[in-house]
C-alpha cells in the first residue's frame, strides 16, 4: 500500500514537472502587454487622464509576470496578460480623449485670443476715430469762432449800413430810398451808402458781393424781375465806378419771389422793394446761398 502511495506521488510530480517544462521561452501575449503598458507609462497625460486604468494594467501585468516566473499554466499567464493589455488599451483611449479635450481647449483659447485682439484693434480704431472727430469738431468750432469774429469785425466796419448775420452770410439791405418808384436809377442821396460799401470792399480785397434785386408784388412778374435786375445792375455799376473790380460782383434779379413783408400794405410793399448785398466768405464764396443758386448769373 505504501508503495502505491509513493508511486502516485511520483506520478503527480512528474505531471507537474512536465507541465512546467511545457511553457515556451516567450509568451507573445505577455510581451505585447508589457509593450502596451510601457507605451502608456511614457505618455505625459497618463497620470492626469488614465491613472486608475494604468494602475490596473500594471497590477494585471505584475500578476502575469509572477505566474510566468512560477511556471504556472499558460492559460493563466495568457489571461492575466490579456487583462493587462485591455486596461492599457482603455488607458490609451482615456489619454486620447484627454488630449482631444486639451487641443479643443487650446483652440478655444487661441480663438478667444484672436477675438480679443480683433476687438482691441476695433476699440483702438474707434478711439482714434473718436479723437479725430473731436479734433475735427474742435477745428470746426474754432473756424466758426473765427468766422463769427470776422463777421463782427465786418459789421463794425460797415457801421451805418447795419449788416445782419443770416443763414446766407452777412447781408446788407438797401431800402427803396435808393430808387424812385418804378425806376432803376440811383437817387443822388444813395452816393454815401455806395461810397461806404465801396470803401469796405477796397479794404477787403478777398471779399466778393452778391447783389440781389427785389420788388413788391405790384406789376407783372416779368416786369418785376427785369426791374429788380436793373436795380441790382445799377448798384453794381456804381461800385465799379468807385474802383471795385466787376469780377468781384455778381448780380441777380429775383423780382417779387422773396418778400420779407406782407404786400397787402404800403409799408409791407416798401419793405419788399429793396436791394440786398450778400458778403462772401474770406475766400470769395457764398456757401450760404443754396436755394437761389440756380438764379445766379
């Protein structure tokens, strides 16, 4: 009986020895698992995005290595190596996801930076435009102040002629006392007024004048236009006779088109019978004369 037991033990030992000796020198599954784990370990994002999967892969690989050292069954070694490989693959997926999120975040940050730079450039451009607009407004205000001062100086020089500041510029109104009713010849008493106007123009060679003739509403339209033209021309001729260049004088007859009073009364008609002298700006233009421009000649 003892002999049989000994034989049985020996047989079991021989079977185990045969099983151990049957393991190959290289288990491909185990080598592949080692390579996969090392690859994950070398990735900078592993500890940040796949720490638990990497630890699980390491543990499974360690168990596979231990089983191989102890010459356990090939199926067990292969199973442990497969588990390590799968955890390593999952870790790679986690790392890829983390890297994609990181790249998206970087792209979004770059996009935000580009937008910020664009907004900054737009804000700088708007600020420059605002400053330029302020400078233009300041320049315009200064020019307007200078123009107002010039007009005040001109008003003082014109004195008795009582010029008025209007939307057309500085205007001197000469009433019908310069002419007899229905006539266009200047009365002898008009000489003083014309002398003062000529003296002003001599002192300001950069200024031109626009002479507008006006009538009341009596008479036909054509007649009134012609009469107003002749009266404007008479003032022009008087200025030229006093040495003012004809090139500085423009005339227009507007007839009864622009009344300043009611033509139903004698007082209103007298006010409408007038000659208006529009003084140009300092470069000889009439920027305020718009609606009447078509009638100029």
